[in-house]
C-alpha cells in the first residue's frame, strides 16, 4: 500500500497506472481535477448541512481518486476529512475542506507544470 501524503503529484505512480502514455496521463489528470472540483462543492454542502455520513462518503471517494493517481497530499487530507466526519467533528471537517482546496490548487499547478514540460 502506498503511503498517503508524500507528494503533490507522484509522476512515477501516474506513469505506472497509465503505462507511461502521456495522452492518457493528461486525460486522467483532467478527469481528476474536474471531478474533485465538483466533489468540493458536494463536500461543502454536506458540511454546511451537518450531514456527516455524506461527508464521510464523499471524502472516502475523493481519497481513493487522489491516491490512485498519485496525488498523495490531497489523499491524506481526504483521509483526515473522512475520519473527522466519522467522529462528527464539523469544525474540523470545515478546516480540512479548506486544506483540501489548497492541496488541489497545488495539484493544479503541478499538472500545469507537467503539461508544460510534456510535448503537445
């Protein structure tokens, strides 16, 4: 099992799951960023409503999506968010959501750098 939280984007892991296919890497990263953007909105709504079971499910889903492509730091934040939701800690969930936004911004920057370094 890969340790969560070690990198904004682990390109070696991404290359491994895409068999080093740069087009597929771009597609996977695009889907992840689009999906996590909508998940942030759902997470925010769940936290605002105090719906901790929904928050836990969404955090768990996002954790898996991030971990699978090598977005370890975002996955680690999702893991904490999931645990806070299980514990019913709404304030901690809100703080973790803010941290997740920051990690996803960092991920977007990494993706932009990756796309800039790769041939079109």
